[in-house]
């Protein structure tokens, strides 16, 4: 196999692998909708429980249930507050039942449970409470470049690791590109996104325990060490392979785990336990 074809095939495989990791990130973690289905009178109703809300307004969750004899209610309570649980009836508009969790400050979290009712029977949609986290509006002009650059950083990290493994001549330039991309996406645009969303640029070490910030910092440090070692000696490819593995491990940690959480009793934003 000639070198150009081999390089092309490697890029194709790396791209497909990166898309798979991106899909994993998009479908896991505590901030993505919780999906499920319930059967009432032989009718299957699918639903999505919202777990993240950005910008102004209440967090709205819609349930497509055409059967108008089905009603229900929901119970919610702020996390880290002394407030009692609140019960509200689900509202109906046409074929849709919906609930509205009142708007909260950035990093405020509310746990809620949803119940449907028909013919005096009660159906729970949430065996365990669902938690919705509120955040400020993040401009697309900041969010889109952040997401794209972090995707490219993963792409080049994987490609650079393979290049080091096969002792390719592009290991050093690929390493430089990876470090630049990860620094830009993770340590420049990442904090800007967090500032818009939760009011703080950095809540990781040494100021806090935010997992997303800390894993980003660790991965960048490892890649920076790999770059320095490679500059000093081109045979230090093992550091590059290790850095690629570390970054992969970072991306396998569900996004927003142990993220920012508002303590209503103090008004301070700390690190959550989920």
C-alpha cells in the first residue's frame, strides 16, 4: 500500500472514531435529556425529561399524549435549599401535556418527578428524580467555535498518537497542532463558555473541583509535556502516545459530570455531586 493511500485511510478511520466519541459525549452525562417510554391502556408514549436549560424563561418539558383522559402532576424542589417540595398539575394544549420548572439562577438545580393519571390509576415517569440544571445563555459565536475546535483537538490527538505509533515523520507537527487546538478550545474558549453559562471562568484546581475544568487541565499538561519531550528528542514518541490515551480517557468521561452547582443557602457556586 502506498503512503498516500495509507494516510488517507488513517484519516478516514480517525475521523469516524472521533465522530463516535463525539456521539458518546452527546448522549451521555447528567445534562442531556432523560428518555423513556410508558404504556397506558396498551398505548406506548415516549418522552424526554429535560435536564439542562439555558437562557431566560422556565424549563419546559412537553409530553405528547393525545389521549385527553390522561392528566397528571409533577413535584419539584430546589437542590441545596430549605424550600419544601412544590406540586403542580400538568397543563394540556391539544395533544400535549407540559410542565414548567420555574427559572433559576445560573448553576441552580431543581429535582423533579412526573406522574400521569388515568381512571384513578397513577403512573410514574420518573422512578428516580430527574435533575435539571439552569445556565446562562451562551452566544453561538462562542459556543460553536468551542465545540468545533474541541472536536478537531480530539481528531488530531488520535491521528498524532497513531503517527507516533507508526513512527511517522509528521509526529512533531501534528503534536504542535494538537496542543494549539486543545489550548484554544479547552483553556481559552472553554472558560469563556463557562463564564457565560455559570458566571465564572474557571472552577477547577486550584479554585474548585469542577471535573470538566480539571480533566481539561490534566490533558493539556500531559500534551504540553509530550511536546517539550519531543522537541528535545524526536524519539520520545511514547510521550505522545501516552498523551493521546490520556485525552481519549478524558473524552470518555461523560460531559458535565460533577459540574457547577448553586448553593441557595449561601448564594455561592460550587461543585455538584452528579
